[in-house]
């Protein structure tokens, strides 16, 4: 097999953006993992996860978002990092985002390595 031809096909896939097609599956898997890991009181924060794939000329990003905001405060963030209370107390955060997404990140790395190797 001609390695120049393989390289040409690889570069064409990269140029067309098909190199990152698997990110949609990873985004959906991340939403499911985050929803399952989110601490539940009402379930609203857990059901408010979404993702988007941002493409620019030199970059592709997979971003997870949570739309549950109360009085300008993103609830997913204060669950993760903690927050002060109205009475002067403090509620400790729970690191639920990083452990939920770690398997997704590992999968992305493996798929990128596989794609680069061909």
C-alpha cells in the first residue's frame, strides 16, 4: 500500500472535518454520564446537561453545558465547587463532573490516537 496515498486520505478526512465525527457520540455519552452523576434534589440540574461541538479553522472543541441557572447562579457549578449560604454557612462542593467525564476523556484520547495512526 502506498503510504503517500494513505497520508493523502488522512489529510482529506482532516480537511473535511470527518476526522472528529466520533465527538458527537462522545458528547452524548458525556451528557448521560453527567446526568447520572449530578447530585439530585429535584432532578432539574441533572436533566439540564447538553453539549456542543465548536469548530473553527484551527480547532475543534467539545463543550458540555448545564442550563440550570437560578438568580444568575449556575447550579451545576456551585454543586461542584461549593457555595456560601444566606445565613453565613458554607456548603462543601462535590467533585462529580471530573469523575463522570474521565472515561469520556480517555475514550477521546484513544480514538484520536487510533485515527492518527490510521
